[in-house]
C-alpha cells in the first residue's frame, strides 16, 4: 500500500518521504519506530494521531499476511534477593497501564504445562554462584531444558538477565533461557539484555523496548487504535528506592562479640522515621557504603593524580572531585574481566595486553581473583592516563544487602542489621570489606547512611501462624531469625519454632544470647540447638546438631514444618541441604532419590526457603 495525501493525514512532502522510507524497513525497525512515535509527547504541531501509527504499510517483500497479536503477556521472574521480582512488577505495571492483560508469576509458582499456551513471554532472571538459576527458578529451568518442553513457534519472548561481572558465568541463566526459547521456536521480541549490579538504566531501556514492540504489535492488529501514550505511573510506591536511597540516622552501633573474640560483629539500628519505608521479616536492607579512605588515597598517589581534579561520574554529566568519586561512587575493591579488558587498552603494559588476549581466559580469571584496583595499577603501567579516562571505565559501587534483623511490629520506624567486619591481609597489604568496615569503623550514632528496602518474597514466614518453623542460621545468618521470632511474638503466632545456631565460641560469639534466652523462657521460641565449633577438640557445626536431632526434626517435617536456611551458599547452605536429605532418607526410610524429591516438593510448597549469599 502506497501512502497518498488523500488516504493519510500527511502533506505531499511528508508522503514522499514516508513512501521512500517505509519499504526499506525490516520488521524490527518498524516495531521500534512505531513504539517510538507512540511514546512521543504532543507538540505544537498537534498530537500523534492513531491513524498515523496504525496505518498498514507495505513491509518487506517476504511479508504476505497480517499477523494478529494477543495482548496477553506472561511475565516470569527467577529471583534470589528480590531484584528480578521488583523489575518484573515494574514491567507488569507499565504494560497494564497500556491495556495489556498480565500474568505475573515467580517461576516456582508457574505451572510448566501452561507454557504451551503463552503467546508473549517475558523472562526476568538472576544468576547464582557458578552460573546456576536462583532457587525458585530451578524447576521451570529444568522443564524448559528437558524433552518435555513444548514447541513454541506461536510464542514471542524477551529475556532480561541480572548478574555480576565479577563472576565468571555472568548472567548465564538469562543466556540459557534466551538460547533455549529460541531453540523451541519462539521469536525474540527484542534482543536479550544482560545487566551488571548497576542494572537500573539497561533494565529500563529493555522495558521500554519491549513495551514499544508489544504496543506496536497490538496497535497494528487492532481494528481501531487509541491515542493513549506510554506513561510512567503517577502512583509512587515509595519515595525512597534503590536509586533514591533514604538517609537513615544511626541510633545504635554495637559490637556483639565479647572481649577476646577474633571476630567483630556489629548490631546497627537505623531510624526510618519520616521515610514511609515498609518491610517484612525476610526482607533485606540495601546499604550504599564508602570505600576505605586509605585505599582511595593510595590509588590517587600511585597514579600521580590530584585528588581535587574534577571528573564526570555519570552519563548525565554529574561531576565530583576525584577523591569524592573514588570514595563514594566507584567500585575499587573488585576487578572484573570487562574492566581489565578496557583498562588494558589504556595501559602501556604488553604483559596486560597479552593477558586479555583470546585464549588466555583461564590465566586472566586466575589473575583477577582477589585483587583490587591498586594491585592492578601497581602490577602494570598506566603512566599518563588521566583520571577521567581511567574512572570512565569503572563501574558504580553497588549497594550491599543485609538480612534485616528486626521485626517492624516490635520496632516500628526502625530497621536493624547484623554485620560482621571483614579484614584480612593479601600481598602484604591489609584488605577490608567495603561496607562492613565502613559500618564498623566510620559510622557512629547520629551519622546517616543511604539505605533502601530490598523486598524478598522468596523468604517469608508461613501465612498460617500455626505452622511450625525450623530456622538454621550460624553466625550472621541468624539475623533474619531474630526478625522472625520477634514478629511471631508480636503477632501472637502459636506455631512451634526451632532454631539451630552456631559460631566459634560460646563465651564471646553467641550473638543475641540474652534475647534467645528470653524468648525460650517466654515461649516465643520453642527450642534451640547450638554448635560452637572452636570450644571442642572436634569442630561441631549446625549440621552435626541436626543429625543428632534427626528423629525429632523429621517428625516436625511430617507435621508440616517449614525450613528456613540463611548463610553462605557454597559451604554452610550446601552442607545443610545434604544433611536434610540424609535425615529425610534415614528417618523416612526413603532412597536418596526419594529424599531429594521430598525436599523438592517442600520447595515447591514454599516450606523450604533459603536466603543465601
């Protein structure tokens, strides 16, 4: 169809231009352009008309029919800490405002046999550890990659992956989903986007591209179009978010460890008064830390820069002194593969250039493991590289997440966290945990700290207050269970509760000891088993206590108890998982395969939840 003045709202000059342009566009270009036009604000020349957006045009020579697109969209998220969940909800809201019918679901709650009915599928998923899916995504991930997965020639999809470039298998789960859905015959709406820890801008761009593609398709297939334009919701869930953190006043900063302990664990209480921030037990607190001033000064000195030099720190042109930029804005304690590759282009070091060459991936991975930016500068020459050139390659300092250790019912307008200070020596130089040492050494009552709430729907108390709960959390992993028990006490929950807790020494490392003892006495906590690994000749951990109580523990499971695990994923959480399988097999007289299935069912029923890191 050729546009003419008589069959369109354009003048002759516009018609001539459009008739030259439109036949040259492919499908992706037409979708993008239509969404872009639909999103334009009204101008003095008048609004973009529906007829102009929806007018059928001649496409490519291979297009022979008009396809009708559904306005039903399924959004599935796989999330460990809640970021994917939050982005999926944001995408859902954007689409609902444009009249789309949305099915929003955790991958763990989605019934795989419904996949064959889905026409528009959006995947938002994070990656754990060594390229693994988050816990709530595992069953769906395995189904999609199995022979049972249906062909999806009728479906369209888009994938947003969340990850961390400091890990080798960056966004691997998102990549795997993207590849597999294409193999099953589904058509990509837009290219996959892989996000680093600073994910807001690329995630928003992905959302806008998906919205434009879906809006164009729906508009093109509708019998009549609407002049509604994509808008950002005027309803703000919270004034303070990840990108606009609340400056929370420090009320208390206490060392929980006794004199003589080799550890320093801080209990920090923050005021949320006036913020209107809300959270539930199981949520996390996002904290934006400062880098250690000594490391900042050492980097500036090693590069012979001036700390007062002004550098641009954002795409929007925001500026700061070099010292402030390195102290507050940039990640300088972790070196990632992409950053080393970009810095190698600025360096005069032939050794570094050779290290990032193809075929040296294993050597590069070994080199960057455990080094910081100062190590890289000291190992290789960056003479003459300006502060602006160098810092423009760095990524923003990410927030650190800490499990909230308080019940909002017990401590209204407050939030508490439990943080263990990390200090160690490497290459003859003392190293510091960025956030933990900032909180331990340079944060006092009356100071403020930029924070936000990270909701985690994958780590929640049972809806039924009569459900028994078993909590397993050594060290700082006990933090969310202080919130759980405090909340159950305040709400009068009648279900039994059992805590397995461990640390190094009873005398110096028993975190929140007096509170646990009070709760045991009052009945808010039914039972507690402890393991202090350095108080005996043989190291005893929480999993050993679990095995000692295997009969009773299995009886609780049979009664419908929910299990919660918080702590290190690679060691503690994995050991606990294997111990649970052993107990279930032993006490239930089941095979190892049946014990695994037992735990899998518990996960699907949300009776086995983990908050791991």
